C-alpha cells in the first residue's frame, strides 16, 4: 500500500514523484472555479462533457460546486498519430446527448499540447454547439501547440509529467489526493 500522508516522495512503477500541488490547494482552486462557472453560466443550463479517464476526480469535485440547472455526460477521446505531425482525435465513447444550440463545458484533466482539445472543439462546433467553454485542472503553457483559451483553469504547471488526483502513470497514481511531479 502506498502511504501518501506526510511523504516527500512516492515511487510508482519505475519512477519517483515528488509532491507538487497539495490537496488543500486543489480544493481551494476547484471551489473558485465552480463559483466562476455559476457566475458565468448559472442561467444557461450548461452541458458538462467530462473527458475520461483523467478528469474523473476533478469533474466530480468541480460539478459538486456548481449547484445550478445543468446536465453531465462523459466522453473518451483517442488520438491517432498518422503520417502528419498533428494527430486526429475521435470519440471512442461517444456522448449520448445532442450539443446543438447548447452551452457546453468540456472538463479536462490537463491541456498539454492542446491537440486533443483542438480537434474535439472543432468537432463540437461542427455539431452545432452554441458556446463552448473549457475547464481544465492543469495546463502546461510551454507544451501548448494550438491557440486554445481555457476559460476555467486550475493551475499552470511546468512542462513535466505529473500524476495524482485522477491522472495516472500506467494506471497507477489516480487515487492520490494531491498532484505529484516527476522527480
Ligand atoms: P494533449 O492532447 O493536450 O497533448 O494531451 C491530452 C492528454 O494527455 C491529457 O488529457 C492527459 O490524459 C495526457 N497528459 C498530458 N500530460 C500529462 C501528464 O503530465 N501526466 C499525465 N498523467 N497525463 C498527461
């Protein structure tokens, strides 16, 4: 069993990670993001689309902070690196609700290169979404390759691999309460 409490480092598979963002910092920021969504979208009956797998914990905490009339669904996206430098993204678990004329809030764990969202946003626009907003727990500005505006961003982080709070390294680390960075 992995003991996270008071631990400086944690070894996951073959790599060592160090504490980076504490559960308390996450909790505070998630509450702020929730309040901002209520303020902006309180009367818009937004549709949250949670991008699995990594966003499950963030989405769970965030949406609890948004006590408004809203709907929630889930998608799973897969990107394929073809011959071209940009990958193509498709929904492997399609959402089961029409986005036409809706205010959509896409909930992501992390925007890294931005490739996944770049393609998915185009897809949602082509399906007639009226307004698309993005909520992401993390963003690595140095890695970003597309012009993407994150409306509700938790934290900007260094361009280093992180795990915890839903994010994994080969399926481990998702249950950590804080975010850990590769040492
Ligand atoms: P992007 O398309 O923006 O490059 O990255 C999309 C996905 O890559 C994220 O939703 C996430 O699943 C994964 N990813 C990117 N950076 C990290 C990271 O530092 N740690 C983990 N665990 N996943 C990451």
